[in-house]
């Protein structure tokens, strides 16, 4: 696997570098989603509605009535069904517990589809009261309805996953139940309304676009044309890339005449990106995966090779188990590594994450011009 970013050319090797220490906690707040994308990892967890009544070990990752999938479930050892997180004192205490054991400045809500959560503004308020910046990843299907109140509660930004610019493109990556251009057209209208609503209410917007190969270059160019003036477009490398994804990203850059201006590396996690400036002054980001591993936890993992480890160590994720405790994990391909929140904050794994973040930040700061701590 060659998830090293489009950074092998001379035009990017000498870029100025910003190193940002990882201070983010990802929280899966809901499992429900109105789309059924064929490549969804669902944050590593089973699709709850398709696995009710099944015990751990019997969870299925194949599409059920919902049509949704969780692509890593067959091999990741997931041992619980995710539950919708309530906006209550338990959630506030869980956030505080993580922040007390790991330096944390940001919480990022995921799903499922976060904008379908009926208490999303209240969840944002809880995180803001704890002094955390709040972002979320969304497909935009319900953003216009909830973003005004979320913005008032303190939502900082929304990362929109854009899977197509035409109904046919969006329908092509949906399970049979949702593979209808007519339904896809309604979803795209909702996405456009979400972008407009976010812009009007002061929520920063980025559009995330996974690019598997050159067949998707035209789609990315259309997204840049349609949304690129209202949002910051971020190209994402396909996690199963064999080089085709990176080549396609480079073709987009070349066709747009984009000039690389800075590399941003997250210290203590596998995220990295290159910031490009287009001839008209707009920004384009190319995001890829560094081959980062936790020194102890990842050392003996069966996926710890260039072919099988698709995300590297990406960061800490929190879940709520159905009828159970909060859970904390460090890998969507190894959900068997999840611990209850109480176990995690007292564990060697938590200490390992904390030490790894600090050591990488210091090492990278020594290599590059400095470290920026996110606000």
C-alpha cells in the first residue's frame, strides 16, 4: 500500500511544514444513516438495526434490511452494537474522563449520520461547556434543519462527505434499496441546502471526496466547480489504494494548475495533508495516510504490514455500547482492542497514546520549523 501522500515530487519535498499535535477525540454519536454507501466502514462497528438480537461473534457485515455495510466487520472482532449517545450528564462525564487522561481540545462527532441525531445541538453545547472545539462529519442529508441551532450552540465546522455531483453518481455507490437516481437527487438537494445553511450561520465547511482512481477525476473537478467557492475541498486517498488513488489525486492537481504551498502533519496520528493554492486563489487539500503505528499495541498486530493496515493509527474513538458502557477504541480494523472507558483511562494503552503523541510532536518539531497547537 502506498498511502504516503502526493509528496514524492520535488515540488512538494521542500514545502514549509506545520506540525499539529493530535488532540482530537472522535465520538460516534449515532448509528442511523439515510444513505447506504457500499464502501462504508461505519466507524468499525456493526450496523445496529441489522444485528439486533445477535451476539458478539455473530454480527454480520453483509447488507441486511437497511442495505448498509460495515466493510471491516468480517475481520475486526467488533464485540458490541453501537447505541445513540444521549445528551446527558453521562456524556459530559465521559468527555471529561477522556480529557482528564489524554490532552484533548476537540471533539469530532461521527456516525452513522450525526445530523439525524435528535439532540445534536445539546451534544454540541455539552462539549463546548467543557472547552472543546466541536466538528462533525456528515453526508448533509439533514444539515439544513439542524445547523442553525448547532451553530448557535457553538459548532465550529462540518466536514461533508461528497460521493457524487449527479444523481447517477450517488446512486452508483448505494446499496440496491437506495440505488435510485430520484432518491439520490433529493439527497444532493439536501447537501446543497446544508452547504448554504452552514455558510449563512458561520459554520466552516469542507467537502471530503475519496478518489479511488482516474475514473473519478472528472467527478472531483465537477465538485470543485459546483461547491469549490463555498467550501474547502479535501481529496482523500482511498484506504485500499495500490497507487491508483494517489495518481488520480495528482492528475486533479495538475489539471487545476494547483500549486503546493504547505504540508500539514498531525503528530501522533496518521493524518497528513498538502495544501494547494489554485490560480484563482481557492484552496485545495490532498489528504493521505502516514504509516504511523502505536509502538506497543500495533507491534504484533496481524494487519501490521503495508498491504493490510489501511488507516494506520488514526486516533482515539469513543462509542456507547447498546445497553452498556462507553467504549474507547484505537483502530477500526481491530475493534477487539476496544476497552470500556473506565478500563481505558487506567490502562497502559491510554498512557501509550499519550506518550506517543508527545514523542512524535517533539520528534517532528525537531525535523521541521515548529509545532502549532490547535485552538
